[in-house]
């Protein structure tokens, strides 16, 4: 237990000390996230918070995890470096979706083929047990890529991605600690400590954003932990065996994961790339209902906690019935949000064209655009 507390404390302190330095550098070098019609902020905000998160996390993890006893962690850290620098480059000079995808494939390959992070069994989900080699590889790549991107896509409101990351890390870390998987618990709590420190600067109104270097990193660590959780929790020999581990793993990540799967599906059905940006995420739906940033974050985290509790108490239903119950509740809630969504401007990027639907009330983005146009005309 002392190792857990020390690891979380070290990562917290390093990130807490690093973020102000990042803010100072961003201010001097003018490294800001510029608002546009899709983003919800209307002022310049530094976007390199991932540097502070990564620094605290990686140093605390390296100091606490004994690499000679946990050989696979060298590959976890290698994949983390790939994802961090991929995100950092995208924060500094925007990368194309294809280049980001290639980088994520490289990181996933390291985890799967060298780190042993892969889904070999569905543990009864949809009637599948042991998976064929090809299907196992395909599902492992898909899971890692989707989870990595899920925290990147949910990072649209002050404090949201960091809060959800803290929640998932605490849940996974607590479970691995309970069953004696100390190294995985330390990995989770190292990230939780860094995110807790980052939240001091990221709560609304945010002084800094985590950027892709931070959000992709959170997704990568969650991908490692959820796959490991699914693989070990179904083992009846572990200290705390968990029936329906696949469904419970999904519940732990349900808000970012389901939102990503939903928007990817909508974009593909509309003939768009799944990486085409839009304003169709769950946090956008909640903002359209009049909630502010803090309320959106609290709502999403509370819903995620609710599904984790539901999954835990419903674990004996079996993975199929439990998953069906959660999906029914989740899509019912989304349906209510869609049905009661106010009519407002929605910008849709489709095959390189922008289609604007007119609205009756002006948004901050429209107001900001008009002010810029008026200033340009005056100049």
C-alpha cells in the first residue's frame, strides 16, 4: 500500500511542478489551442498539458515498477513514448489522420506482439470463448486503437477527460492491487496521480489543455489495463474472480468508449472518415442542453460511476445479458438527449464541404466570428 501512495504522490508532485513551466513556455512561444466553430472554448488556451502529465507518470512508474520482474513493462513504456511523441507532434504541427493512425498501429503492435497485451478469449461474450489467432489479433488491434482514441475524442470540455481518466485508473488500480498484480496497480496509480495534479490547472475555466499528447496517453494506459483486466478477472484462481469481465471492462470505460463507437458509426454511415471532427459527442449534446463545463464533467463522471456499480452488482447475469442491459440504458439516455436537443447551428464536414444549418439563437462561436469579421473590415 505504501508503494501505491508513494507512486501517486511522486507523479502528482512532478506534474504539479511541471505544468506551470509548460504554461510559461507556451506563453513565450505562443503555443495555444485556437478556438474555431467546432470547439467550445472562445479564448486562446495552452495545449501542451500532456507534457506535464507524461513527465509525472513516466518518472513515477519507472521509479516504482521493477522492470526485471515485469519484463513486459519495458514494452508498455516504449509504446507510451511512441504515443506521447505522436500526440506532441500533433499538438505542435497538426498531423493527418492517416499519420496518427499509423503511429497508433505501431504502438498497438508493440503492446500485442512484444508486451503480450491481446484478447485471446471473449469469455462467453456472444457465445465465444477461445478465439482463432487471426480474429484475436484483429480484435486486439481494434480494441487498443478505439480505446486510445476514445479519450482523445471525449477531451472536449474542461476537466472531462482528466476526470474520467482518474476514475478509470482508480478502478483498475484498486482491482489489480486487490489481486496482487502490484506492477499494474502502480501503473494505474502513477497515471491517476498525474491526472489529479493536472486537474488543478484544467478545471473550468481551464488554464491549460492536455492536448493529444495527454489524451492519447490516457487512452493507451486504459487499453493496457482493460485488456489485462479482461484476461485475468475471469480466472477462478485469482484472489477476486469477476464473472462477466468483458462487460464490466466495457462499463468502466463506457462514457468515452460508447461515445467513440457511436460517433465513428455515424460518420461511417454518412460516408465520412471516422476521424472527421464534428459536434456530435455526448459533451456537445449536454452543452446544447444548457449545462456548463463543470456540470457536463460531473454528469459524465456520475453516469460512468453508475454504470460501474450496475455492472458490478449485475455481474452474475452473464456477459451477454449484462451488456444488453447497459446498452439499452445507455442508448435510451442518448435518445432522450437527442430528442430534447435544442435547435442550433450544427456544422457538418462532409467530403470537404461545410454545410451550416441556420438557428434562431446565436452561439458564442458565431458571435466571435462576426466580431473578427468586423475587426478585419475596420482594419
